[in-house]
């Protein structure tokens, strides 16, 4: 039992570190996906008017 008492604090701290790093990486991944989606939407909005001819230019 003394081995458990010695190793348990290190195991708990290691698990806490693992959960913290996992949540940080998941948040970073979600942020990168949201940023890529926002950038793609912004590019599609800026590219769309250039693709369509101006209706007033035909007059």
C-alpha cells in the first residue's frame, strides 16, 4: 500500500496535466476551424461581386 501512497499524487497530477492539455488542443482546433470558415466566407463574399457583371454597366 505504501507504493500506492507514493505514486498516487504523481498519477493524479499527470492526469490533470493530460486533461488540461487535451482541452487546450481541442480549443485550438475548434478556433482554427472557426477561423478557416470565417476566412472562407469572407473570401466568397469578396469574390462574388467580382464574378457578377454590374447591371448598371449595361445601360
